[in-house]
């Protein structure tokens, strides 16, 4: 069976939204990605770092779902990455209240031996030097390398970021980041510029407005399911990516046609994540729930229309 390797952060999150406030809870891109990918029952491993303050019970939540945690370094006496944020009534807007990098400042990733030949690699949003380090530890090039990044790395590590981008198959970023990366306002032109950097597929995340997939001259749009309540959008982008790569690892089909299925699967899992604080909803999510909501996605986008010979 195909294996998935995930590089990402593990953190404590403290979140405030118009609907409530959490205590310090399980967070970080690696947790969100791994728990989403685990929905597809694939062998996966996480490469990350935590302090000795990180609860064993949180690591157990991963191992119970066939996620290998041997690549998570535990720094004795160290403190885990901490992030605190507050969302406004417009849940697309948030303020970062506090960030404490702690042990992640000295992170040197080590890929577990059993996953150095992983078929799928997801490079979560970390310093490009860490992403490059993990790429270089693979015994062979994965069949699919997916990368996430953000505007901070564009501002501070441009040259190295370009080196990593040139080595990946799929880049996932949001619309604002795509425009900054390429200096193009049109997302179609932005995607073309990114593909010229060496990327095969570009996935542009638009939050509650869905996601766009670009490949060569082809474009596909996957909507986000309209929900009555959005409780906490933290980690939704990571969950989207985790659902996408989990599905791709399961199916072992990395064609454009199957990438279209994958981003719908990612959108589907992400729609559950936002229903509760942090990763809480992913811990109770069932296959039947995912299947039922996937049917809602299908109903949302399926229609009959006469195209050939249409006049009006």
C-alpha cells in the first residue's frame, strides 16, 4: 500500500471566535493534515517537533489512526510551539494575539527510515530550508510532492522558496498568496506563472468560496459546501490539504482527473473541521458522515443543461 509522509508543525492553539473561546488545545498543521488524511485509512507518518510539555494522549490520537509518530522529536525541557488567535464576526478575518515558536526554532527534521520511500510527500507550511531538508532525505523521489507555503516565506526566503517550488508537483496556496507570489491579480495568470516555475498542479484555496485546480490549460473549481454554522475555521486549509493527499495516497492515481476528485474530498473533510474548535470534529468523524456529505457536494454541483445546439 502507498505511504504518506507529512512535514508540519505541532502546536498548542488557543482560539477565540464569536461563538466561544478554547483553552490550549491540540493544533499545528501536522495534526490537522494527519487527522484528515487518516480518514482514508492509509499508512502515514509525521515529521515534527514538540516539547516535553506536549501530552502523550495527543500523540496517542495519531497512533490510534495508523499515523507513525517516530519522526516527532520530543525535546526534554523544551516548550511546544504556541499560537493564539481571535476571529471577528467576518470569520475570514483574524488577529494573531500571540506566537511563541519555542522548540521549532531549533528543528532539524529526521525522516523515519520506513517512510524515506513514501510515495506521497506533503511539505507543510514551514521554513523552505526544512522542506528542502526533508526532500533531500527521501531515498527516491516521491511520485507526488505537495507543498504549502505562505507570504512570510515569500518576503524573507525568496530564493530558497523558489528552489523548493521547482522540485514539487503540487503547490497549494490561497488567492492572496498566489497574487503576491506572481504579481498577477488574475488567478488564471497567477497559476500559469506558478506552473512556469516547475509546478505541475496549482491549487488555489479560496476559503468559504472553494478551491481552484490548474493544470496546463485546464481549470477545475470545487465549491465549499454552504454551512449553516461556522464555529472555528482554524486549520481548515490544512485539513483540506490532508483530505486531498489522503485520498490521492489511497487511490494512487495522480492524474488531473483524480486531482479533481481529491480536492472535492479535501473540501468535504474541511467542511466538518470548522464545526467545532480545533481538530475536535475530526476525532469523531465517521465514514458514513463523510459519504453523506459527499452526496451533498454532488447535489450542489450537478445539473442537466443542453450545451450543443443551445440557442437563447
